[in-house]
């Protein structure tokens, strides 16, 4: 997506990008139940 006035490229989320690239009703997500884990409990040092 590009602004017609200034030419700036607008950010696109993953759902919109998929709609742009894939024909309607031909794609289904895999492993939707997966979520990121942090088993080592990493923390930002600036906090």
C-alpha cells in the first residue's frame, strides 16, 4: 500500500499481506494454536 499523495509505503499486517498474495479461499493457516514461549525467562536489561 502506497500513499497516492506522498509515495510513502504504508505498513501492512500479515493478514492483509496474505490477502494481497493468495487467491481468496485457497489458503488456510497452519498451527494457529502455537504461541511463542520463553522457557529461559529472558528479560530486557533496560527494565
